[in-house]
C-alpha cells in the first residue's frame, strides 16, 4: 500500500499514513490534535553524478521551486 503525506490545518502537524489507494483522497485524523488533516503534495529527491563524480540533488525530477534560477538546491533561499 502507498504512503500518503498529510498536514493538519489546525496545528500544522505533518504526518504520513499507509492506506489503500481507494482512500487516498479522504482526510485523515491528526495524531497530535485529532482534527481533520488534508493530504499534502508529496515530493521526492533523486541524485545523479556527472562525469567528474560530483553528486547533485534534483528534487522531484526538477527544481523544487519555480522561483529558483540556480542549478543547485543548496543555494535556494526557500
């Protein structure tokens, strides 16, 4: 079963849940305050090496934020 990420709008707690795909769009109870939490957009990171062996991180298959003009996420201010 997939792991889904959730964010509670009441206390801003972020948590993960393993649940079936049929329940993917349902809200989840926050483990901290017990209020309803909404599913969050998940991102992932992948790493690649160039010819010199330098490793770079690429978030979500591209830049993690549209406002970042840098080629390196370490220099991004957000």
